[in-house]
């Protein structure tokens, strides 16, 4: 981790994820600045020693001082921010992100970015069902996965740099995937699970259901407490991979439904044994 010195790190977007990055990096000695359009977020972060300096708009001098920039913005905001403000970046700077979809973002940014700036994309597979810097907590990284998603435009140095950032923050495992591989995978392990949770909560309007549920229902629908603006944008930007995963899930539901309709106990048992076997792989982690 040769790049790790007492750098100035700028975080653009000081919500749950940006705030958690700020806490983790400041804890180990970096000088952290932040830009967020919400003045209350900046005020809270300054008052609670989460950042050293902040602004509620893109201040050129703040951007110019940054040795590293981490973007925690909605995809369309991220692209427009780069277009408007990359003129202030230091020459040779490396930037990264936390964006939950890649193919629709990475190539566009790399194509519009200055030749002396390298964008190496990444995705921290961590989060909570609450929002805002007030709820930030870098411990969410410590048993989580971190994915670097380079393209042919990225150097080996930048890939190593971004991987080191994940290790520095305490992620359990660092992986490298192409943007396309990432989007297929994320369509299954993240986006489909959110679709299922939303569908479960929306298919029954019994307001008394909270009085009857147990842990299994609460655990399964935990992520139905969802940021609709962010997740609808992520779903649409990853439309085809998510549709593919939804079709696969619907097919499996139809198989289980037929087994139930046909009183096929043996078939149901085999499906349950297979799910138990596959789920056991997570217990080994």
C-alpha cells in the first residue's frame, strides 16, 4: 500500500456511505473534506469531527487540494458533476466511487474524463436501512465484500490502488470484476433481493400484519425499507440484467408452485435440500 500517506481525501456526497468512508479514513489519520448539497449534513459532520472541512457546493479550492476523490452520488448526478468540475482536479489524481451499477456509468465517465485523471470504479457491498451521515458507521465494512470494476482504460497501478483502499477500510474480501460481470452479479445478489422484499410488502395490505409476524418475515423484508429515488434509478440503469434475474426467479417460483399443486413432496424436499446446501456456503465465511 505504497500510496497510503497522509493525503487529503475529498468525499463528494456525504450520506450514509460517504459518511462511513469519512469516518473510516479519518480514524486512521487522513485529512477529510466533503462536498454535499445538504448544508445540515456538512454542519453535522463538522460538529461531530467526521470531516475536517466541508462545503455545500463544489468549491474550486476545496477540489484543487484533493489528492484522492471518492464519489458517493446518484449515477446521473455523478456524471454531471464530473462534466462540470473536473477542470479543478489535480493532474495525475485518481478518483473512485461507490456506485451500485457500473456499465451505464463507468464508460461514460472514463470517456469524458481528462487524460491526466484516472477513474477506477469500485462498489462497497455494504449498507444499512437508514440514510444520511447521521447514521454513518465504518464498521459496516468490516464483514463486507468490496468489488473493483476496471476497464481496459485502467492501469495495473490504479487497480492495486483501489484494491488497497478496500483493504484499508477493513473489507473482508476484495474482488475484481469487469463492469458487465459486476452488473450481472449485482442484479442477482442485490437488486433481485430488493425486488423480492418490495413485492412481499406490497402484495398484502393487512395493516395488522406487524402483530402476527416472526423473525423470518422481518429478516426477509428488512431491505424493503428502501430509498425509492436511488433504487429506481439503479434498477433502470441495470434493466436487462435485472430482468434476466427476475425471469429466472419467476421460473423457480413456478416450479415450486407446480410441485405444491401436484402434492409433490419429494420434489419439494429436493428443492429445500438444494437451498440448504447452497446456503451452507455462506455459513463458512
